[in-house]
C-alpha cells in the first residue's frame, strides 16, 4: 500500500473518494442480496438481527453508505438510524429512505446517549479508520449500546495500513481510500471488550483480502 499523502488525513481522502463514487457504488450494489458473497452478507445481517435483545431494539448502522442494509432493517420494521461521513452517500440514503434517521457523523465521534441502541451494525467500514483511532470507535460503539446489545463488524484480514489505490481499492482503481488490515489476534484484542458470539474467517480473497466477520454482544 502506498503511504503517499497519508499526512493529508487518511479519513478525509477516503471521504472524498466516497463522495465521488457514491452514485456508481449505489447503482452497482443496488440489490445487495443477489448471491455469492452477497448471499453470505444477507446471512450475516439475519444472524445479527437474531441477536438483538428485543424485537423493538433500535439499530445504529455505522458507515451506512447509501443505505445498503439500512433499507433491509427498515423493511423489517426496525427503528434504524444511519450515520456516514460522506454527504453524497447520505443524500442517496435519504432519497431512498426519506423517513429514516440519517446523520452526517464521523464514527470516531459517535454523538448519542449511552445505551441508545440495542444493536450496532458496522459492515465494511471499520477498515477505513486508522489504527491509532480504532479504539475510540470501538469504545464509542460500546458506549451507545445497551447491555446485551448486539454488535456486528466485518474486517479485512492482513497486516498494515495505508492509502491504497489498487489491491484493496480494486473496485475503483486509481481512487484513493485508506485501509487498515488486521490479523486475527489484533482483531481479538481490539474487540476484547465484547463477548464473542460468532467469529468467522472467510479465507477466499474478495476485494483484495480475506475477511473476518464478528458477531458480538455487549457484556
Ligand atoms: C465500503 S462502504 C460500506 C457502506 C455500507 N456499510 C455498505 O455495506 O454498503 C464504507 C462507508 O464508510 C463510510 N465511512 C468511512 N469513514 C467513515 C467515518 N470516519 N465515519 C463514518 N463513516 C465513514 C464511507 O463514507 C462509506 O459510506
């Protein structure tokens, strides 16, 4: 991975790229539940829903993008709130789900009362956070979850971090995004404040890496 321009703020570089690619990204992933990797994704969502402490639990979709999963939660009648750093992504989410609670927010500064949510869903987004900031994100998620609340996250397996324009960012080559890759032991340490319900490694390379899926509970 390239380290050039990291001093410009990796998060800002990533945000700008998502603003730029949002329309195309949303068009390509419009039906997220078609098959293959996406069929697995739907299973991941349903497993997360089965862990919610109550059927009325409020869900926070962190890095919700254009509403890929937010729409699924809403269709199930769940009170769902989405946050994202890309205003264009949020605009698309708002267009599809006009009544959803959507907010422009950096996941490093979650601004909700303690215990506001019964579930936090963080799919395909934690890897955009520099490792020096990830504990702040994980602590913030723990803080906004009620006891026994469910937490799902997906991570890219590997080592190191940096701004990438090809291997990890293969879906939009040349468009820089920041990626932090984790070994399993790093991930276990990072998520150590939660009870692990399920921990699944998907070894096949998809979008440049193998994947780790974790379903967790707040103790
Ligand atoms: C790969 S997309 C995934 C979107 C959605 N979760 C999905 O699965 O389709 C990553 C999302 O994380 C958002 N993101 C990146 N850094 C963020 C940050 N610091 N705070 C909030 N959202 C962020 C991006 O804007 C983008 O919408």
